[in-house]
C-alpha cells in the first residue's frame, strides 16, 4: 500500500511530504519534497497562534475570524502544492495513492492530561481536509491526535509507534534493542526493547525543548533562522550557571512543575518553553548563551534515558533523526556525554552515573538513522504516512505505555475527495479535541 505523509512542525518553517510504500514489515520511501513557508504564511501563523492563546483556545470563536480563514487557505494551498510536486517528481498518479496522512498545524496550547490538572485536556491543530482531498483527488486521514486525547492519552508523541514498525527490519539485522531520538523543535524518544520475557516493549515520551531555544536565539542574536553547522555556537563556551537555570526553568508546566522531572508518559510543546526573553537578555556573551542552550539540548536528551525501566534491556543502538542533529555541536555534545566526557551538573551526577553504568563495558552504536539504513530526512512526514496506512488497515497507532491512553486507538478520521464534511460541524477545520470537546461530543464523534 502506498500513502503520503505530510508534516508541518512547530518551527513554522516548511512542509515536508513523503511518498511511502508499506509492504509487510518493509517500509520504503519512494520520493520526498520540502517546500518552505512563505514569510506571509509564517507571519499569519504566528499571529493566529497569539490570537488562539488570547482567546483561551476557543476555536469555535477563532475559526470564524478573517485571520483564521486566510491563514487556513494559505496553509492548505502550500500542502496541495507539496502533494502535486511529490506526485510529479515520483511520476505517481493520484489513483495509486491510498491516502494522505496529516496531523495539521499545531497552534496555541497543547493541554494533555499531564498538564490539565484534572480539568478537560485539549489539543489544537488546524487543517482543511476537504480541500486537500478534493484538489489532490486523494483521501485524507487527518486530526490524528484527538482520538488519543478522547482515550485519556497525551495525544503525543506519535513517533514511537512508527519507530516500532521500523524496528522489525532492524531486528532481523541484529540491531536490537534500539533507541530512536527525534531532535525537532521538541525532542522525543522511543525505546524498543525487552526484559526477562521475550515480549517486545516500547517506551516513548517527549524530552522537552530541543531546537526551540536554539533556533529562536539564532534569529534574535544573529538574524539566522538556525545555527547552521554550529557556526555561532562554536564561538562560545558552556556556562554551567546558565545550564542549571535552563534545567530549572526552560520548560515549566501550568502548575509550576519542572517538565524535565515529570515521569512519563508526558508530552510538551512551545507553550511550556517560556524562558526565551530571559535568555535574550542574559548578561553573558551571546555566543555563550547559544552554546549553552545547544549543550542543554543534548544534555536533557541524555538525562531522559533515566526513564528506561531497570527491568528492561538498555539500548545498544541509538538512532538520531530530525533537523537538530544536523548541528554538529549538539551531535558531538551528545556523543561526549554518553561516553562519559560531558559536563554534568552536581545534582545530576548520580543520574548520569546510573545511565553510564548501564553502558559500561558494552558495545553500543550511535549515529544518524541514515547510518543504519533508515532515511531521517522525511522521518516525521513518514510517521503521518504510517498513520494513514494504519488507519486503513485498522491498526492502533497509540499505546498506553507511550501516551498514557486507556486502550490505544486507531488514529484519525478520513475525508474522501468531494465529501462534504460540513455536516460534521466541529472537526472540519480544527481538531475535534480542541477545547470544549467534552461538552460537544454529539458533533465530534465520527459515525
């Protein structure tokens, strides 16, 4: 079965689209494209994000505004262009594609159960599934986070189940147990392993900010959208005082808890990363601030390995993907830390020792996923392609041990070309699990 996956992340920089063939346990990318956001679209998305937050995530109200309608139109136009370019590049006809999988553009506050403090959880994504399906002549599986929220889950991360599917071919090559680490705007981790039993286990959760502060500080300090090749960070030095403050304040939940200390399952996002203005004004060299934040990205991913239960086999293969790992500073920082050569704060010495003891005396491999034969360029888009495939084959894409859901769900709803979704009301252009979903069940549950 051939599907298309589309990913537009929190960085608001581009749309990635990939055409993927799913044949049993074999997953093969046929073609991929990346189209950058226009300056106008990015500006409108940033403005819309602010308006959603000001409206306390009331999407019924926001969806009626001119800004929402204009932004949704611009966003969907770019998605359509990406699909058409992908089909042209691959010489594939739309009739040969079973479906397009898309999460939509996440905006506003992601408020999963771990952050909702006992109140209604919600998540906010925008999309125009009907127009995308009509103008590409391909069915669209969309709104893929809501069902997990309905099932009591975090709605994220979605990468681990796809990583599980990729692990089957790796196991046949002897690459097991394996740990996938995604370095996007937010980092997330997926560990596929086993313990005393032969049953395969999967653990997955968000690790916190990764590219978020690095990219925004690069833009604020040096007018660059990201620190290409670590050019600016390599001029600076790690400041341990700032490193400690970052750990304490870089990701704070609505009730004031430190996200990095929370036990999984857990998910995060830009709404938790509120230290940017303080970092812009921090009284040390700009290069030192950026260098420290880059180290922090690798540092927190390493510390996240402490959440792998002791009764499970520790990974032997670490596969890194996502744009953040292209920064050689972050990549080499992680290598240094995991080999016991990194800067470790005094309060984390015991944690670091516990992690390193699990690796001591063992042969392990670390590299980009491409080094292991798995393309990392379109990994996140391929997750969406996998979701579309799993929807059509009725395979659950979330698990209790990853998102905290009760049972695990088949993610998303489908829109076929020329289908009129307006009869569904809510869920047509924004996520069904947007704020207020528990009071409107009669219009958001698909038939």
